[in-house]
């Protein structure tokens, strides 16, 4: 095995319980060419996706498809659509090189958790790590500091896809938010670092 690929048995799900691998033997591995969609509105899967080889990226819902995150072998996606998720949420993942993805369906995971409780504990640990990351974002939004005020302004003035164009100068925007220009730029950097907004010139996209 090279650094550019991962074996399914190396996945966090099977840590301490390798015998659970037998339940995943018949799961599907799908190959994708560079540029193809793995998850999007047209390709909905109620399954945990494991990137085995190649690279992929998460993109925003906007037409420009701003890159939000990059994935290397071993990355997992699709968890937010499993176990009771309702609504139209769909991860938007596309291949940036030729790659292969192993899909673990929701029904399989449920049976695996019941038969091998350790896999359920491993999955909870994975979800907990995701929650900790989200808590960092929530901390920004719940505070009445510059970053929180800027995010709320952008969220309230964006369209359904989170897009907006700021029609004023940074000086006027800072004044309307009751902060200095330096505080405004620091707030912008904070939100971008936490993947809460993506900015290109006067065009903004709010990740809600």
C-alpha cells in the first residue's frame, strides 16, 4: 500500500474490531474520473463514503462551486445524511483526480453496530470530533464580537444559496456594523478560516 491509497481495514470504524470487516466485503467500490460528481443533488446516497484512492473536494452550492475542503485517501463523507436525516441536505463532493470510493450503506452500518457494538463506539467518536469542530463555529456566531456581527449581517442579507454582493465600501460596512476597518478585516479572516464564508472581491458566499 502506498501513501496515495488506504485499505478499508485502516478505517476508524474497524479499530479494535477487525472481525467486523467481513460484513463490508460485499460493499460497492465506485471509481470516478477527474471532474465527476461523487455526491450532489443528482447522486444521492444514504451511505458513508470512504475515499480509498485519489483526491476529491467539497464544493459549495453556488453556481461558481467554491472549494470548501479537500480530501485525501482515508477521508470520510456523507455522515450528515444518515440515520434520520430529513430535508434536502446533500453533500457536494467531486473528484479532482481519478479516484475510488467505497460506500457503506446505512442499513449495513445499522446491522454492524448491533452485531459489533465497538463499531458504534468508534462511529460516535468520529461524530464527536465533527461536533467539536462545529462548536468552534458556533462559538463565533454566539458572541457579539466583530466576527459574530459580520456573519449575522451576511447571513441576513444573502439569498437562499448564501450568495450576496456587498454593495458598499469596507469603510461604510465597518461603520454600519459599529466596528473599525481593522476589526472588520480581522472578522473576515476569522470567518474565512472557520469556513463560514468564502469571499472573492465584493462577492460573498455564506456557509449556513
